[in-house]
C-alpha cells in the first residue's frame, strides 16, 4: 500500500509494519498513542524508530494517553493509581507488540499498570530476597561466596509490572557514580573468592555504551574475576539498543555471558531475534530467565512455543522463576504445582537443551531452589526405581562396591548427610550467614514470646 509520507524522505525510511497492521493503516486495537506515533499522516522515520535514544525519550509514561477512550474510566483510574505507586514506562516499540488493550493480552499485562497491583496480602514484601541487607557497600550485592552482583542503574527501558526490584526500578533515576565504582573495585580486589560478577540494575543496557564500558573495564581489571554476566531485558523491550557499537565494545570483555528475559513467544519479534543474533555472533552465550506469570505464560503450549523459539534464536532457556513474594505482583502469582506441571509437559516433548530449570528464589535471601517433578519413585540399597515422562517405571541396579568420595571439609553439603559421612550440617560462613542466623534466632524469640512451642535443633529434623 502506498503510504502518504509526512516527515521522511523515502519508503525505506519507514519502520516495518506493526503486527496486524501496516504503516499508514490504523489498527483499531493498538494503543491510540502508539498508533499515532507510527501511522500516517505523521509517520516516524525508521532512522528515529530504530534509534534507541529516541525510543527511551518517547517512552509512554502516562496511563491516560495510553488508555483514554479505549478503557472504562474505572480501569483508567485504577491504572493511574497503580502507576503512582510503581512507575510506568513502555517503549513505543514494546507497546507496538500489544494486540489488544486488555489485561488478557500478554504484552499489555506485563507492561500496563493495573489496580490489582495495590492488593498486597501480608506475605508479600518490599524486598523478599533481602538484597538490600546483603549489600556490603552501596551498589554491590554479595550473597554467595563466589558471586557478586552490581546494581549499575535504576533505569529500565520498560518497567515490568512483575518486577522483583520494584522498590528500585524506576523509583529514582540513578547510575552508579565513579566513586561507588571505585569502592566496588576495591571490594572485588579484597575478595579474591569472587569469580563471577553479574552486571545488573535496573538494566545496564540503558546506560550509554561508554558508561557501561567503564563498569566492565573496572570489573575485568580485577584478576580474580573469571566471568562477567549481564542481565538485561533490553533485547526484548528495546532491541534497537543492541547496536554494532555496543556489540563491538562488549566483545572486548570476554569471557562474558548475557541472560535475557523473554516471557512470551510474541516477544521474539523480528527485531528481538536480530538483537539476539548480533550478541550470539559476537561469541556471547545467551541464556533466558523467564518468570512464570498468571495470564501470560502459565500455559503448557505457550511455554513450549517460547522454549522452541528461544533455542531457534540461539538462546538457551536457563531458569523459569516462580514469581517472587514481592508487593504488587499477587495477581501474577501461580501455584507451585503449575510450574511442576509445565516441567512435566516439557520433558520428553522438547530437547533437554530447551527445558529451563523451574526455580523458587526463597525468602530471607536463602537462595534458589530448583523444583522438579518427582522422577525417583523408590530406592533400596541395590536398586533405584525411576519413572520417565510417560509414567514408565524402570529400575536401575546399583554397582556392587563403590569407593567413598573423600570428605572435603571446606565444602560439606547435604550429599555428605545422605551418604552418612556426617550426622549434622551447620551452614558455613557464607556472606549473609550471620544475618540469616539472626533471622532464625529472631523468629525463634518471637515465637517464644507468643507462646509457641519451637522444634529444637535436636528434635530429629537434624541429626
Ligand atoms: S527490566 Fe528487569 S529490572 Fe527492569 S523492570 Fe523489568 S524485570 Fe525489573
């Protein structure tokens, strides 16, 4: 279709057609403001649409402009109140993936505030993973012995409604200062046990390439750091940010890994696919961390399609997270059994390479727990009974004699309890251990105060 052009020189300047529409045609179900951005008579030239700074500058931040005339007054008011508590920002690109202005649309549901975000049962928390308390210095989370996470910025291209860091993301725009970065560098040098540094946020890809390079150079200069991991949702929400300039810079800081965050197959558009290809071509292994979200991807076939699309795009499905117990996400939470059901469905249906681990990130910063369907049906000293994904039972004979693995006192674990080499396990001096001990002691004191009987450590739960 010939499109009347208002502010571009040629048809090549135009962005690719919207899903379900074409440049110059109004697609009734699209958000009015996005439709007007991309459609005739004021089309956005491709050179702007494909410019990530233009996308950042033109993020939709006002609920009324998105919903006016398209939703009931009550819904608009509910969304406005939710956005007052948790900020909203949607890139025009991501908004263009919306098919219907309706919470049943997965893209709408993940990006547009809803009144439900104000419903907070008592078990939801501001910081369920207690990251703030595992920060030895501002901007650095050190929870696990060999890993640390740097919070580089509080800005994201889009503020996901299900975000675990709602307390940070978008609440105030800030970037790590040079003096904070110097302190982080000193901390990493003083802790040579840290081999893996995760560069996170907010979203580090919203920083300028030069600012991000300063962070990466600083981390890479620490001799004990082996790998750098970047966690980003930008290839999903603003794929035009993955420029040649960015990729050329990243290539200088190998070995590194990037974890992206796709939740729904619709998010793997042609643009997102091209962004993943650029990163993969630069030799960066890509993993995906999804969150299981009610009404978005808590469906067997949706999850299968997502996993297939990811591997086709050289992205390894890494984790499927159970929704954290964070305030404002109750309407996204699913029962744990839903995740187990999805894992049951995927096993045997798609390649193991395409199956993520289903993970619950536990309270008090106690770490990630994989939750699996039960494949071990029974065990005796001579045989283990296993079932496969179809329910077929088989027995695995154990070998006659096995040499015990020598005890390594530096890394005792549950496996040492299981084979009877130790009778008691007390967690070692991990970062945050003392705080967790206090949490347990504190809750025990509280229970005593309230007159509850507490199971003692010698009650049989621990040998
Ligand atoms: S991009 Fe990540 S940090 Fe930012 S809002 Fe989304 S989930 Fe949260």
